[in-house]
């Protein structure tokens, strides 16, 4: 329908206030140590606590469940501002909000919401979403982790890889196979608490980017998980993961948009300050053309990201719009950050000018929560279904 293709995206006073609060928080709290945290690969519990105090950890969760009771557009606006400055903080926030909290809110039982959603949305606890495995990344139906049905509990065995918040989370949503003969229809999602016997934290990944988020492998060795920790009906786990990831992709798209916008703003500023051949480099058409193209692509990405958020808020199907937003915004982030480094020249290649970190951070947005190739597959299936 035409009116679904071009929605009028109206930012209310509340949206603008959220955006401004997130921008101030990013400038005052995240910017000061962002380079050091990247170098040291340091996850900051203090900053996550401060983000929680700002209401950023459960933005789309109603206040009665400990959240901020906001819409997806507010969430996207905050994510963009946070990720402009610190993409690591962006992914910590994104996983907790759109994968863990939203998944529990949408599909959890009342008992699960009371026990887990309230502390997660209010930021007293942190969550992780555990789908990927050493041999199941893009091919996510190929789960090797087993959740054997033992009557009143599941016996969990296997390894999860590249888990964001892996070490620092208190509550993990773990996808595992219960009925291999049923393929993806035999998969379950279990809520597993840190400290469960047989649940161990594996190695920390030494990453190219988003280094201040903590990424670990997780191991389950005969870990017992009660039946009432399962989300949804028996065999709903894969659908749960896919449906939750649709919203997650909007969060990552907003993170990518923020990275691109942050690098672009730095490039504009630098181009007005740096002089070559007797004038600011912004006077040179070679730089002007780059800035014009960066600005245009960022604006196009922003429209796609906001549209996906509005589709979700309006109760429309957002599988395709989320995949398009994630695909385009992440490609733009990679391209814009590379151009921002180029505009900065030699200064762009050193840490203190931020853009080299942004270029490294941008790369993961083309990979996690579904690679660019997977987004194309999702979009093509939507076109052809
Ligand atoms: N929304 C809702 N349902 C979906 C869906 C979507 N986006 N994608 C697939 N499904 C459903 C299908 O409709 C199908 O359901 P039925 O059995 O009822 O028909 C079922 O899931 C299986 O789908 P397919 O038959 O299409 O399975 P496939 O193997 O051909 O393709 C895939 C599946 C789309 C490639 C899927 O494996 C996928 O999305 N892979 C990418 C995985 C991913 O995004 N991982 C991210 C890890 S989490 C992360 O990165 C978090 C972090 O730390 C930052």
C-alpha cells in the first residue's frame, strides 16, 4: 500500500527529548573514556549502570515491567545518538533491549516476566541472546547444542559462540535443539541463569571493533534447566529467535546509522579546520563531493531505519523493512567511515581522531544479527513469497 511505503515520520516533543538526553549522555559519559576502553577492550559495568539509570536498558518495555514504556522510534533515536560516540555501548544496549527484553515481553509467561523481565528492563541485570555456535552462524537452524527433555527439566549440552554480554550477563536466552528429527521445528529457547551448575564462560574474543563490549563463548555441560524456563510451546525456539531478531535488526541498523553519522560529523568538522594548499580542505571539491555523498547516504539510511521502527510501532509487518534498514545502514556505515578516514588522511589512521575506531566498529554491523547476505536473502524471500 502506498501509505505504507512513505509514512510521514513525525518526531514528537518526547522523541526529541529522548534524542537530546541520549546525545548529552553520550557526550558527557561515553566520550571521555571511549578510546581507552577500546584499547583495553574494557567492558564498563559503571556505564551500563548509568545507561540503566537513564532508562536506556528496557526502552520498549512498559513501566509496570520495569521499562521506560517508549516506542521503537524513541529507542532508535537513542541508539543512534549513543552509537555516534560509542558503538560498543550501542550493542550492549541493543542486545538487552531488542533481543532479550523484547523477546521476553512478547513471548514470555507472566511468571517469566515478573522474575526476569523486570530486573532486565530496569537494568539491575543484563541479558545475552545465545543463538550462534561454532558451526551455526548464518545457518542458524543447524543447532548442535542439545536441550534433552528429561521430564521436568532440560539437560543442556553444547557451545555458543560470539555471545555479546557473554561474561557480564546474568540471564541468557539459549537456543538449543530438543528434537533433531524435527529440524528447526524441534528447537527451543531456554532462559538460563548465570551460576547454573554446568554453565561455564569460555574464552573472551579479541575483536577488531566494538572492543568495549564483551564477547565470549559459553559452554553448557549437563546444565539442568527447569521446564518452566522454556519460552513458548515446545519447538517454538527457532521461530522465537527469528521473530525476535527482526526487531534486533532495527536496533543494529540504528547502531550502524549512528556510527555513520558520528564519523560524518567528525569529517565535516575536520574538513573545516584542516588546511591544504592555503585553504580549508572543505573548499576543495574533492572533499565537498565526498561530504555530499556521505550526507545523502546517511539520510537515506535514516529514512529506512525510522520507517522500520514506525512499521513495528504501527503493528505492520516489519520483516522486510527491518532487513532493508539493517542491510543499507550497515553498508553505509562501512562506506562512510572509510571515507571519513580518507578525509582525515594520516590523522584518520591514528586513534585520537576516533574515525579509525568507527571504521573498525562499522564492520561488525554487516555481520552480526544476520550478515548483509542473509538480509538480502530475507528481502528476496519477502519479495517472492
Ligand atoms: N521472521 C520470522 N520467521 C522467520 C524469519 C523471519 N525473519 N526467517 C525465517 N523464519 C521462519 C520461516 O518462516 C520458517 O518457518 P516455517 O517452518 O513455519 O515455514 C522457519 O523460520 C525456518 O526458516 P527457513 O525455512 O527460511 O530456514 P532457512 O534455513 O532456509 O533460512 C535463515 C533461515 C533466514 C537463513 C536464518 O537461519 C537466519 O536468519 N540466519 C541468520 C542468523 C542470525 O541472524 N544470527 C544472528 C545471531 S544473534 C546476534 O548476532 C546477536 C548479537 O550478539 C549482536
